[in-house]
C-alpha cells in the first residue's frame, strides 16, 4: 500500500534525522560557546549567556525528544491499523 510505505518512510527519516541532528547541534553549541568565549566578555556576562544557552538547549531538546517520540508512536499506530485493516480484508 502507498500509505503504509509513506508512513514507514516518515518513521525511518525521523530516526535518521536524530542520528544526524544531535551531533550537528552538539557541534553548533560547542562552536557557539567557543565564539562566545573569544569575545572576552566580563565573567558575569559570559556566565549569564552560557546559562541561558544551556537552559534553552535543555528545554529545546526536551521538546524535540517529546515530538520525536510522538511522531514515532503515531506512525507505529498508523502502521498497526493498516496491518489490521489488511488482515480484515484478507478474511
């Protein structure tokens, strides 16, 4: 079926995206922290910027993981329903 193939592809792409997305985000944060450190800001401003970035990264990561799990769960439910429908039709 076309729908089940597309849903399976979406599920697979989300899984692949995690493997590429997380290392890119980690590299981006490392580069950002390095650039921020090179600005020679006073310590209290540097500390505030780092705390804000880490807090935002944690919150954003939590929302991203929540969305990833939801998409994977919904895709699995759709695939299960399609399989059940196929089984009913074959009877």
